[in-house]
C-alpha cells in the first residue's frame, strides 16, 4: 500500500532549570532527551520513518524560555525523497528564544535526492538578550545523482525587528545560475552558520575568508554569518565547524 502524505508537528519547550515541560513527538519526528556536556539541555530529533516525501507537511516548534540553554541536534541526515503526491513537501521550523536564553540549533545535513521537491522554512524570533547558533547544511543529490528541487528560507527577527532574511533555491525549476560560478560553482554541498550574540555589539566580527570556499561576514543585529560551499558534506562540515569554534564559544 502506498504511503499517504503526512501532517506532523513536533514541539519542544525548555526551562532555565533544565526541564522540558513540552517534548512532543509526532509522526516521523521523534524527539529524545539525550545526554549533553556542559550547561545545555539536549534534544535529538530521530527520524521514525522516511520523510519528508512529496506532499508531506512537517513542522517543529521550539520555545526556549527565559534563561534556558538548549541544544537541538539530529541523529542522522534528513533525506528529501519523491513521494506519492506530485505536490512539494513542506518542512517548517518555528523557534522563539527568550531573554537570557541560548539556543544551539545544529541538525545534520538536509539531502535533496533526485526527483524530490521540498520547501523548507525556518523562522526565528529572538528577545534582545537571547543568543543563537543556527546551522543549515544542504547536500544536493546523493552520490552520483542529480539533485531534487530545494527551496530554503531563513528568517530571523530580533526584538521584533528583521535581522536576517534569505531564500535559496537549487535544482530543476530553480532560477537560472544556481549552479554557476556566482553561486555553487559546481559544488554539491552548501551551508551557513548564523550566530547572534549581544557581545558582538561591542566587538563586531571582522569579515574574512576560510580558505577558498567559505567566508565570515558581520551582520547588523548584532550577528555574524559564515557561508560555505564544498564538494561534499564532510568538507562542508569542516569549514562550518571552524567558524563555529571561533564565533560561538558559549
């Protein structure tokens, strides 16, 4: 029997005392509290079934309350696949981080398999003294295959004001030039690391290169953005890990 399209929303809420008053799994999005080093409460997203497929509507809602410190990661890469529906899949991540709270959002890669069509939207609302580390990595196609169609949008607001808003599209049907020298330059892995830290207001990050295929740029906000392209997921992670160590020691 063919699988029908899924509708699922997982929910997380974290308190300053390390508690998780809300930890709700749904459908393919299984949430597990896992052991963390240091002061963070850690939640790992575990895929309970293949998703997202065409037509699926998935979401994760996360609330980091006053003074909480939360790390969210995933047990494996997310694989976007063709599905029973010709409609694109949708994956929405909605995050709020309160005053004095810290969120490290560090999932594994998103892999866009041939024939898939996924629209991913991440929206973050930060209080004035909140801190954020957010990593996104996209791998365009499995080994030896062409990519699917992938559109991602990241929107971040701080104290109700826009801080960052970027949309990227890759694969069949994307605007021309996505694979050209001005965007990917033939690479098949791309990603970014966004760090928002009130400390940057006193000492802004300097723009600089990491090798030939990565750059760190200061943003108004105060924030910094590392962006990179690479031939594969491993090389991409090395670039972003170097930026993570430097920009987010907290």
